[in-house]
């Protein structure tokens, strides 16, 4: 990593450990150079910044970069959905997300206006599912997000009841960006505590007709959700 900056003063490589002592642990899952955002600047709490400078190739100039944030309570399966989408794997061992994880996936979508293929790099942001952490990172986490995936657990009514607070918190920063609602763990639907119709009605309050049952375990509607949300963003 290059050019770690705090208050305009660069750190050298030996000082990276100071950057790593942030209250929030940021797990960079891929090579970050060149795709964080168009300005190549990411904001962290306590006025820390990561600035990466790299000349773009001609092919990169034609790639559309989308930032998507997954929101919802802890243990609803956000991280598992990302693993299924990006790596096509599933692990039912629950490990709580610490801080924020960013995962990248390249894909091709159809341009809604022309029908032409569009190369897209999706940056999927996964946040720790505790309210206090959300409030701490609200601005840094949601800033620049072009779409949201709101995830609840079909077997947990509390996760459904709380999803509105997550959406409202995100919209305070992003404005009314496209949003998908997912009732995850649908492979356990026999233990459902709310219905997909309930989720559809709730989604309509946020002007979204996009509410799907999903399962990170089976892959049900995972690819579909990310693709549809990507198309909605490209329409904007």
C-alpha cells in the first residue's frame, strides 16, 4: 500500500502498524489498488485516509465501478451471501464480522438503454451487525454507496423488525438509492417467523419492488439479487 495519510502527513511503510490500530478493523479481501472509487480515496474514522495512486489502463477506463453495501442484524447471513456470490462457496460455521470487509467481483451486465454488455466491478461492503458499530461507521461505510441489500433472517422476526432502522440509517448518507430486500436462510422456511409477502409489503414502503427469499446455503436467488440490483443502478 502506498501513501498512507493522516492529516496530510504521509506514513512510511514502517508506520503502517499505526494505521492498523484503528478502532475499526478494515479487512481488505483483494488488491485495493485502482478500484476503491473514482477518486481513489477512502475515508476512515478519526480522519484517516487511504489514498492510492495508479495510472489506469485503457481497459479500466471502460469499467463501471459500483459500491454495494449489505445491511442487517448480525447472524442473518450477510457474509455467507457474499461468499456464495463471489466465491460460490458456503460454510455454516458462524464467524461474526469484525469491522468492515470489502470484497470485489467483476461481472458483465446489460446496459438497460442500449442492451450492450457493460463490464462492471462490484465492491461489496459487509459491516458488523451491531447498532453501536453502525452508528460509529455510518458516514464512512455508506458514503458513495450506489445500492443496498437489506438482509433479514426468515427464522428471526427481530431481524425483520430491525431492517427499517438499517435502511433509514443508510439513506441518511446515500439518499434513496436502489435497494434489494432479502429474506435469507429460506432453506429453513419451515421455521419461518414472517412471510415473503410481509417483506414485499415492507419493501414497498421504501419504494422497492425487490424482495426475494434467498439461501446462501443453496444459492437460491443470490446471483439474481446482485444482478438485478446492478441493473437497477445502471438505470439511474
